[in-house]
C-alpha cells in the first residue's frame, strides 16, 4: 500500500497500528479494568491509554526516521527546489479540496490575482452544496476511527479484552477527546463511514 508523500516528495507510511514502543521502555502500571470507585472510572484509564498512544506515535516517528535514513535520496535539494516542492504540495492540497469537497478557499489564497474568478463547480439542479469545512472534520474522524482500533489493540495486549464494562469509558470516547469530536460522532462514523459526517 503506497503511503502519502511529504513536502520533499518522499513516501511516508501513515499506518500507526501495530507499532510498539521501544523494548527499553519500563512496563506501564495498569489501571484496574473494573474501576474500584467512581472517581477513577474515567480519569485513570483515559490517562493511561493516552500515554500508550503517545508512546506508539513516538515509536512510529522513530521508525519513519530510520526508514528515511536508510534511503538514498540522491543529492540534497536546493532551496529553490524545496520551494517548488512545497508549492506543488500546497497546490495539490488546494486542488483536492476544490475537486473533492468544493472548497476553493486555498486556491483563492494561492492565486490572489484571479481569486474573484475562482468558484466552486456548478451543481445539477436540485443538488445541494456541502457546507464548507466538512472535509477537515471527515479527516479527523478517519484518524479517530484508526485510534479506536489502536486503543482496542492496546486493551487486548494488556487485558485480553476489546471492550470495557458497561458504564465505563469507551475506546470511542477516548479517541473523540483526542480529536475534539464527540463520542456519538466517532461511533456513527465508525458504523456508517466518515463521508456521512456533517
């Protein structure tokens, strides 16, 4: 599966599942699976899971740096080439936003001299235009859904169970908090797809 490319045009792996922290890391103290009192019902598990996710993210970044260090990318790009790569990357983002999501704001910023002539594409009669900004929220939902799978993987690894007892914090709630979403939004996107987000 091909990953996305960074500003330098180098491929980047975006899958963070199954990334474990370095073996030298001390074993974390597990919070109780069945909370002993209402006060620690959410806070201890939330904090512990967030620490594990941050460790996985750090391990992922280290792995990416090691992969990049082993690649022969040829001579370092000149400042002018870097500017061209950055402009091409931003243009591709703006074009994708305009084509896929009818969001032309970034294109107008790139081409201020012709901004008045850049408009979203025409729709068929009766076809509604989606509100601006939804594509950003859908991206956050996709990352949150991936975090739900990662959280459940952490629970299976340490507790041997995927789902918490009824009335305790869920994987969806922790992922939603990390991405400024609601638990219902993450749950709905997981069940029906992030494209249906409004």
